[in-house]
């Protein structure tokens, strides 16, 4: 991204990959090419995330099985965190486990109380290959864990058990966007 530019301003909005699509269930591939295609993907991901009014988006949510995610997410003190991570590693997820409402652009209109740690650290690189470390607390820590899960082939429903999981799966099956293919 160019200095001073708004992320996504030069991107195009891509269709979202929805629950049931196999790309959401497979671990994503490491990025090896750091050229204009990767920069374009990140711009498109920001544009798509903003259009869908999300706070984070993983590449497989736009059909690209690559280890990349973008975010524009507040923490619990309303501090804005904006950026992207290529080939991220979740190096810390600790602290207090908090159950909070969690949704996903790949399960539009649904949410469930999901347990996540209130602290997370992700390491990776930028689109230009520069090392980056992202520290998150509160809601932003939840976002980092959520996006990292996507790159591992998981969705937030995988953290649910019992009635919470059953209720979410019933809601997903009845949703207008659900094609009936696969399950969480």
C-alpha cells in the first residue's frame, strides 16, 4: 500500500466465500510471491471487508487459499488497529478466556458466544516482505485469533459445543445464503 492511501481505495470488492465452500476448510498455502498480485489481493481484501462492514478478512474468504489476512479493528479501549499480515504465525494466545459474541463474514447475519483468549500476538510479514508483529488485547485479540483460524481451515463455529453449536448450525442451515453444502 502507498503511504497515505486509504487501504482498499484502489481495490475491487470480491464475492465472499460462504460456509459450505471447501476452501474455508483447508489450511491455506504460504505466500511465496511478493509482487503486484499480492498487493492487489490485499487491496481487494480491504475493499471487500469494508463493503461487508467487517473488522477482519482472511484470503480464503474471497476464495484465495493463501496465508494472508487484513484487519481494521478496535480493541476494548476503542483504539483502532489497521493492517495486514502475510504468512502469519499465532505466537501467543493467552490471558483470560472470555466468551463474547462472534460473527463472521462467511456466516452472514449469524453470531454466537465464542470463547477466546483476551491477548494474542501474531508475527509475519507485510506485502513487501518486512517483518511485522501485531499485539492484540480484548476484541482485537479475538479478531486476530479468528482470522488466524481461517488460515488454518477453521471457523468460529468449531470452537462451539453443545447447544450453542447446534443452534448456530440450525440457523446456518436456514439462512438464505446457505446452499446446504457441507457443515461447520
